[in-house]
């Protein structure tokens, strides 16, 4: 089962992805984006794929644990070091012995759903890589918003005068914020969940007995992640105003991706693609086919029904 999502979401007054602090100035992430017709390059606010992936994996860890699936110590606490070194293996997954890389992959996958689905890179003498089963991209302003998108610093102050703890004045600092209509992309391929991927002769070999439950947990986490918009930084004081403009979810039996939502005709292009390429593909379109939560529930239900051992 392959699930592909593309959408457009208006996010107002947000600081979801910051980078460095220069003195008392906190900078927002920027990326260069080219306008197709003129080839003019604009530096615009963006939300990185790493930020989105971190948020999804946090939700996945919670959902998996609540469903009594194995999640390692670090992932359970939202620390995604994954299986990078031997000391991490011993602490987080309690793996101290393994006979070869195939045995190591089997142990890591069986002990942590997040590392199974989100991938890892073991960088000791025995290098072992597992590619993520989900794919996310940068959120950038949609084409129509490129020329009008701005990043604005907001003046803030800390401390209160008139107390015995503050004598010299208030601390002044600036936080960059932005508002825009952003593109959103997320793909999930269930093909190798719970299966071996590293050694060519063993690719696809089952490593766990709860593969279906893991895929269902990944889908449940995705539903919660989308509906509650569960990613991004500085939400305790810069909780953004979020409004989904449109969304397309495609559920297929093989790889089938929805066209980029950078241009506003992406829904029509998805329907045209479906006429030319179809792997038992079904499209769910918001707002045309119903409310936002309703569309997501229907799409996840369809994907769950296609999940097999």
C-alpha cells in the first residue's frame, strides 16, 4: 500500500522553523525558490522536512506505545538519535550482542517501531542503513504567494522592573515570524515495514510478527498528525493560525504520487495523471469531497483496509 499526500495550508503568524540566534535576534529558516516563468529567485520562509519528520515520529512513538508495540527508550521520549552507535544500542534498545548486520537489523527493527518506519544509520565498524518508509519535503510558499511573502521581526521583552531580581532594565530580543500559504507533502510506503532491507539476498524477509499492527499504527499517527498539525517549533508562544485550503490523498497498491501543490491546478493534474496511470489508485480531495477531518478519516480507512501481512 502506498499513500501520497499533497496540500496547501495557510499558516499565519508562525515561527515554526527557526535557525540561529545572532545576539538577541532569532532568525527564521529561509530557502531560495525560483519562479518558473521568470526564473527569478526569492528567499522565502520555509519549514524543513526534518522538522515535519520529527513531529510525525513523536506522534508515531506515542501511538505505537499506546498500542503496546515496541518503542525504544530514546524514541519514546522524542529523542531520535536512532541506532547510531554501540552505546546507544545498549542504552536505548538493550542490544549488546549480535552475530552480523542482518541479525542487528532484525533486533533493531523488532525492538523499535519508530526506527523500523523512520529508518536509522548505524555508523560503527559494521555500517548498517535503513531507509525511512515515509517521505516529507520542505514546506515553502505556494507559487502565487512567492512575491508577497515577507519575514518580519517582532520585538519582545523579558523580566519585570520593580522587583529585587531585576535592577538594570528589561531584556529586549527579536523573533522573526512569517505568514503564508504553504505547500505540504507526505508519502508513506508500507512495502518494507517490518521487513529486512539491508542485505540484497534477504530484502523483503519478514522480521516481526506484528507487521500489520505497525502499519496501522503509522496510519493512525498520520491521521492525528494531520488533523492536529503536530509539528514545528515555538508553538508555546507563537501558536500559529492554521487553515487548510486544499488537500489530495491518493491510496494505491503501488507507488503513485500526487503532483506538487506548488501550483494551484495540482488537483486537476492529479486527476489527469490518474487517467493515464492507475495502480488501483483512489483519490480523496478536500474540500470538494467533504470536510477536512472526514476526508482524512476516509483515506486512512481505505489505506488500513489495504494493509496486509
